[in-house]
C-alpha cells in the first residue's frame, strides 16, 4: 500500500441521555488522528493512545462523529525498495515499518 493522505470515517450516534458515553477510543492508529463531533473539531493527536474525551460534546438526539486519519509519505517511501535514502528513513534497523492507517476491524469504540 502506497497511499498517503487523508481518509475519513463517519458514524451517526443517537443519544437518549447525555453523560452515558464518556470517551472515544480509536484503538491502534498509525498516522495523525483528528476527531470532529457534530462538525466541531475536538483535537488532533500525532502519537500515543488515541482516546478522546467526547462525553460533554455529545447532545441528546442525533450526533455525527467523524474521525480523520492522515498518513505521511512513509507509506509511499516504504514501497521504494531500490531507493536507499527512502529505505533509510522508513526502516528501523532493517525492519519494515508498519503501514500508516487505522485498524478497520474496529474503527472506534465508545465507552
């Protein structure tokens, strides 16, 4: 995979009572994550655990959650196997670096 750029995941969430959902956990993410709740940006994270406190951002009724993942040039450079400079910057001690993306088996969890 040589994709680099931005991809968005969207979900609608109906909330009967506010305060039930506190956090949005994106799970394993390789890349830069950004979360929007009802079209309002609630943060960008470049590294670490991708857990966002969204409990007080949700409203009663319909809510729209959007997660944007931005990958860097690392994916593309990793495909340039005959380019020593690209391989130097994308491989750690001759170990292939993971492709940047978000786990599709569990795009995100609310709790």
